[in-house]
C-alpha cells in the first residue's frame, strides 16, 4: 500500500522496474556440504543424528525448546531492569557489564571467524530463525554469563542467601549452560564447537563480572560503581560499535553512556535506597517501582510521536538512542529521587500532629 510505504514517491519507479525485469530461473539446493570443511562435515553428520534422536523423544524436544529461552535477549533485558529497579545498584551494574561484554565480544568474534551457520550447508537442519555468522553461539554465551553471575551471587553472598558449595555451583552452571547450547544445536543454528566456545566465553565473562562487582578500592567503594571503569568501557565499546555498525550496538553504547552519566548523580545513600525504604515502609519499594515504570512508559511513547513512516533512518537512530539514554538515567537517578521525596513527605509530621 502506497500510504504505508516509507517513500511513497518511489512507487512509480518500483512499478517500472518490476515491469522491466525478466523472470529468472532458480534452482533450490538442499545440500551444499561440498563447500564445508572436514570439521564442519563431521559436526553436520552429528547434528543430523542428534536432531533425529530428539524428534523421537517429545519431552526432551519440548525441554530444549523451553531452555532456548534462557539465552534470549528479552529475558536478559528483563533481568537487567529487575536488578536496576529493585536491588542495590551494584547488582544491576554487574548485569549490564556482563551483557555489554557478551554482546560486543560475541559479535566481534563472529565477524573475525566468519563461519557460516550449519543450515547454510544443510537447509533441512534449520528449526528456528537465525542470521549472520555461527561462531561462537551468542545464546549460549549470554546464558552462561547470566547464569554464572546469578549462581556466583548465591555462592559468594551465602550469608544473606541460600549458600551453595563450589561443586554444586559449577555443576549447576555447566548443566544449565550446556542445556541452552544443546537447544541451539537441536534448532540447527549452531555447531557443537560454537556451543563449547560459548560456554567458555560466557563463563569467563561471568567470572570477570563477579570480580569487578566484588573488588573494592578507595573508601571501600565497589569497582563496578566506578565512573572511571565505565568511561573506559565507553571508549572500548565505541570502537566495537564502529566495527559492528548495527543499531543494537549503538543503543547498547547509549545505555552504557546513561549508566556513566548517572554515576555522577547517584549518592551513596541512594545506592542502597531500597534497603532504607524497605525499613521505613514496604509500600515505598513498590512506590519506586511504579514511578519508574510510569516514567519509562512516558519516555517510550516519545518515538511514537516523533517517528513516522517518512522519518529518515538517521533520525530514527538518534531518537531511539536518546530514549535509551534517558531511560537509563531515569531508572538510576530520576525514579529513586522522586520516590525518596514521596517517602520523606509522607513521614513529615502535619501541623495538627505538632
């Protein structure tokens, strides 16, 4: 429909090109393994056998389909928002650190190795949508990093939570990470070697994130809350953004910029604000959460007002980047301060009480 086309004035040209083009014969190919190397051929054979076996066991198939969700970006972003909105600052910053490290490292490695996905050689393997290069597995890396950080918190902060032993922590992390990796192999979008690399990379990112979270320097301040650290990350990720040239990494960089700016305004007492509010009133934490979500809703509505089908790509990129920047600052600075004002005003005695 011309009214919904982004550049309506081009429709005449498109029709002219369609009328001038000639039908081209094409040949569907179901096997391109002649272009695969020996390692890929071995893995493709294993993947065919693995898929056939899983198809014959419906419960396992459903388990793998479900476990694939552990590596989805939406789940990771949801976890980030929960940590930023409900828990102390260092939890959310650690998740953000791990997610940024995962996104940039995985995709720079994908470009560096440039290995085609399995279904590019055997289309029959494909059970899910995927694009780009194969090595390493992004889903597996992200799941291993997130699960590693969460289990690491249970282990290292066992005094306040359920304490688990080192063997239990390692086995639990490895089992869940490999389950996500097995799902990616079942879906035909990754080789087993992609999964192994993803588990290793995700584990390294989890350990690094936990180390940065727990390391303390001047005045017993956590390294993860250091402005200098986030400034260094911004410089590194700026280079990565230029290499990847995708909107996702532009948005990720602006999210990191929002964290960096917020650290100039977040005071120590606000860092553990949820504890203070929890001691004063259970309603206060919900107050902060509601205020934060309402503010995010208003900020998210801005693109709907400023962007139309005729908006240029660069403007869309700028608007969405600024929305992400403002959202991060609102979560870390705006919502906590506004909720704190409500708590303070509610505790202020009235004239009659005096």
